[in-house]
C-alpha cells in the first residue's frame, strides 16, 4: 500500500479509442490499473467518446470526469495556460481559475499522454515523455504538431518530475530540452495485461479468422506514421526472394486509415501481391495472437523512445529483428537481430536470416525471454508509487 492517501488527477484528454495513440495509451492505462490496485484514488480527465477506454478503471473505482461538457472539468485554454505561467500565485487566486484542479481537491497531476496543459502552480505534477522525435525528424510532423510539441517541451521544465522510458530519451531531455537531471526519472513502460500469452486454441482461432497460419508470417504492428518506415520495408521485401515464396507473408497492422490506404497502393505498385497483408487497426487480443503466432517480429522503425512491441514479443517467446537505433539497442541488446533501418539491403538480409534459420530463431526466442525477465513490472509500479508519494506533501 502507499504511504499516504491522495487524489491523483490524470490528464487523458488525448486518449483516443481508435488506436491512434499507439503504444502510449495501453501502457498508460496499464500503469493506472496497477496504481488503482495499490489504493491510489484516480480521477480521469477524458473527452466524450473515450469513456469505453477507461471503463475497466471506472469499474475499479476511478472517477471519470468528462472534459468540455456542462458541469464537468474544463480544459485550460491557451490564455489561461499563459496566465498560470506568468502571474504570481496571489494574483491567480484573486482572479480565479475555473479550470483549477486544486480547487477540486487534487493532490497531484499525472500527464501520461504527451501533454501538460493542466499544469497548475502549487499542484505537484508528473509528466511522461515518450520521445523527442520531432528534434531529429521535424519533417515527419505538420506545423501545428511541431508547435504543440514545442509548447509541451516548455511545459516539461515546470513539472516536478519528468518520467522517460529509456536512458536515451533521458539524455535528450537533459541535454537538448534542458530539463533538470534531478527531476528526470527513467521508468520503463508496463506491458499491458492484454498482451499476456493466450491459450494455443485461442491463438489458432484468432489467426484463422484473419486468414493466417501459426508460424506462416512475419508481423509488424505499428501505426502508419512516417517514422515507422513501412515504405522502405516494402521496398526491401520487393527485392527479396521471399516476396515470391508462397509460404511467406508480411502482416502489417495499425491505426491511421490514410496511411494504410497509401501503403496498400505502394504494395500494389511494387507488385507484392499476396506477400503482404495490411490489416489495419486490430483489437488488443488479436494483436497478441498476431505476435504470439508469428515466426518473427520485424520492427524497422527509424525512431523509438522505447519500443514496447519488442518487449511484448520477448515475453511471448517470439524472435525479434529490429532497428539498430539507440532506444532499441538499449532495450534489446543482443536479444534481437539488429539491422540498419535506413538501408533496404540491411532490412532484407535481417528478415531473410531470421525467417529461414530455425535454430537461430530458437536462440533469439530464448534470449528474448531472458531479456524480458529483467523488466520487473512490480518493481516499476513500486518506483512509481515512491515517486508520487515523494512529491505529494503530507496533509496537515
């Protein structure tokens, strides 16, 4: 149990029920489930339409507050956020603050989805950062999103603690974003419970509904964002003999319909035919079946702050071939087959090696399970509770 009771308000305004948050949302919801089970009182700030995503937490006793509706919490607008940044606390109390969480009895604020707009002077605040991708790949983002991310980086400097998922991201936070090292904490994301191993019969049933056979495909579960490198992956497959092998299938699944349609057009242009299946967004349990039943996880991302699907595959005993980029090297080490994601030939050589070499796959699966065992979810939850307990002042 926690050392003291407090009311934790959680900014889930960005939570989307259609998977467009990527792995950030399921990891955040898993953390909240664990905190709730440890006795922390949760208040979830969500927009209308996202209630189903937090139904399990509500059933555990979390209070759900809808944003933007009469009688509920109002999301602070830009003018109010500026007022909070520049006005002395006494003036703020005099002028009033209709979006104040302190006035609602909040003991602390947690921002786990890449936004810190509810930051409020006097309210202990922990913000989670998944990556600073925009600093290395600004061309992957529209102007509005770059501006939002820039404002978020500024807000992070005011948070009491900034939680990052890897030492790589922490280095960027300290050296490039100028967040105090003392306020930056590395805590890995929690693997969602929906990613626990399924029974063999359920795996086969779910794969059958998708028209797939166990061990008959490689899988890449990732939203169709530019940094996920799907187009280069397809080009690498086009040049491989496996693209003409009827026993090989590359399965892609993820959210963002525009990206999916563009990728379908690219696969058709390259003449890949039945060698590629683009499934779109899948349910949690179907993704688990896809990971568990795959011959390998292929993960050619250009940029990651952590790489949760790699850890999920390790736990399920699925061999992994992934990009040799800082966060994935930190996560996987020698437990995955690493390749250069900017080079088509390197991608091709990697998936051919892992697909064709059964002994090597068995070795990678064993290494992955050992690596996964070093990520102790119970210890991570305990560290989260210690962090929250430390920043919340004792009540008089």
